[in-house]
C-alpha cells in the first residue's frame, strides 16, 4: 500500500531548529519522563502517568478535513468535518507552539505488519511519555528500516496547546483532526494517549479499503494448527483478555487488516484495560506490566509504588500500553492466514442476550452492522455508567467510509472462506446492570475455547424466540442454565420485558440500513 508523502516546509524548519530526539530507546524515554516529572516508576518498573482532565477519547472533538480528494468518499453522517482554512490555521499555530519547546520527541515507525500494506508514520510529541507510548504501540523499525524511513503520515501531538473554539472551528479547546491531503493528524488540548493510536487506526480504515483490504476493529490469535480467530468488540468487551490465550499465539489485540493473503496486525503493541486486573484472571496482561510499559491513570500507593488496579478514583478507563512481545506467546511476524472463526463480543447491560450463540451468515451481517454493546464507564468523556449503544462494525468512531463498504467486504470474506461466526455476551446475567452479575470470565473462556475447538459444531441448539439466536444446549465447563439467559432471572416476566425493550432498539437502529437485503434485515429480533 503506497501512499503519497507530504512535505511541510514549516514542519521541516521546526524539526531542524529543535534537533528533536528521534527514536530514543525505552530507557532514554523513561529517564526523560522521570526527569521532567511527567510520571513515576511503579513497583513493577512500569511508568505511571496521569492524563489530566481527559481520561478517555473525545469523539465530539474529532474531525476530518473536508478536502476535494476525500469529501465525496467520507461518511459525513458519522464523521465531523472541518474546513481546510481552520485546519491550516491550527496547523500553523501548533507548529509555532512546538517550535518554542526545548525538547521534541519523534518516533519513526510503521502501521501494518504486512509489508505490502505497511504505512510509514512519524509521531511528533511534546511529551517524552507520549513518544514512549507511540514506541510501544506502533511497529518499531530495525536499523536498516530506520535509515530508509520516509514518513507517509505525520501525527503531531501538542497536548499543551488549546484551541479557541470561537475562532478555530472546533467544539472545545481539544481537537483531533485528520487531513488526508496533508497526510497529517493534528492533536491538541488532551493528554489522553489513546487519541494517537486511534487516529492512525482511522487513517488505516480509509487507506486499506481503498487497496481492497478489510480493516477491522478486532483482536486476533492463531492456534497450533494454524486456525485463526477474530474477536470483534468495542473497548471493555474482552478483545484483549480473550485473545491473550496461553494455548494460542497472539496476532494482535485491537486493530487488524484482512487481505487476500490473510490477517495482519496494524499495531506493534497492546493497549489493555487494567481495571480490576489480577494475575489469576489475566496472567499474560499482568506479567506484561513491567519496565517500559506505560500505566495510564492507575492509582499507586505513594510509598510502596504498588499499583492498585481496583481503584477507580481517576477513571475506570485505566490502561496499560506495552509492546506485543511483552506477551510470551505471539505470532512473529504478526501475520497469519484466513480466519476459521469469528466471535462478536458484546457487553449486554440488559442481561438478556445469551452468553454464546451461533449465527447464520445473515445473522452475522445483521449483528456486524448493528455492533451492539454497552458503552462502559470511562471509555469516553462523560460516560459514567454503562449505556446501551450501537456502533456499526464494532468501530463506528473510527470508520471514515460508509459502513456498507466494510460490511460488504466482511460478508464476502465470510462466504469465501466458510467462516463460523458466534455472538458472545461478556455482559450481565441474571438481571440487568445493577441487578444481575457480570458473566464469569471462566465461563466465557470455556465457551470461546469450545467454539474455537469445534466442540459446538454438532451441539443441539435452541432458537431464542425473540432474538432468533441459536443457543447451544450444552457447553463444556459451563452450567446448562447459564446458557439460557431467561433461566438465570428470578423474575421471568421482567426478563421478557427487558428482552423486548432491547429487541425494539435493535429493530429501530437497523432502520437506517435501507440498502441491505431482506434476508439480512429479517435476521434480527422479532417482537
């Protein structure tokens, strides 16, 4: 995937003037972060930082520049536009701001583990810890690659610069702006490092389909026999946790492409949620938190420097950023063949969806386009409790193109490679949020393993009367009554009420997809 580079005399002048720190080592970046008091070391050796006012993404502050080359391709119903004039003004002001800084940090690397789909990127940071984050999350070049590196997209991050919404065309002091013509992401007014990662994912979600490669918000792993599994889901639904399997090699935990050759990781690291993290439940993530890892907004004991992963005083969206090779069992390089199994993950706050169900091809397309889950607290600004939400393709905030582009590509690949698809509910059981309990991770792991091992292929299923989902009658390691969500509720009438309420939301949400076939439309719930 070759794209055009963009030369900015102003950016070149600033980088030449400031003599930035380019591709410093992990140790050097940690030392600089400590010396400037950007963060502190924990007992694990990880660098602990706070992101200030913003502890999650700011979707209302994200824009794409309305430029001639892309304006007819972008889905403006789900993406905010900003004028070229406003972008140019902010671009100049941000670079003037950075030009006055004593130190700037530059990471040169890649997005895309597949050599044919690789995007050379350059991340320019005001803070050393943000550059460490970029170093750990993107694909790191070797010495030869670094010498020949020519960036085809720049990320310029200046958290200390704030926009004037009355003059700058933004909604607040914060902005995340993508210019495809200028090959630039401009970030300001927020210290939340996730914006750096997700902005490049948005870029890849535009560029990859243009090269006939499906971009996906999913984790992926591969078994000993080469069988590949994809896990789709929004933040907090279990993509990272469930793909980190000691018996399977991790390809990646969040962002992937699917080309004619198979699946590849877009990133070089993991950005794991670590709220309520324990070694017992998530040993691979626990052990990955060591020197070089960035811990965001995790509470730490002032004296012992021991992290408290149960503390939500700063946010529930606590994060750990580490390179993928911090996980012991990974695919090297981060590429594999075509998927055998796809799992859609949802955290159902209503507590009415089954913990696992088999999907027909039409149901798979319905639920991919629906992208139902509960938005969990802390993932975005202003979200303090789980909210039912529909995020098309399980990644609507990061999709520049119309949803049908991604859905059509996925549907074609499912058919071409005869992929088995399951819907897994990692949310609530026995009642809705506040009344029921979160599904036990041990049960979820058992169900996922059974699906990947083919143990559910010939199991008798029962069709849910409302959602139409095919629920296995039994599953190794899971009590039979857990598989049938209604049986876990004491008040069966209240279950019916909540199930119909959620089904109504599914139906109403799907009304916007007028261009899909009747078979897909009819694959959803019925009341």
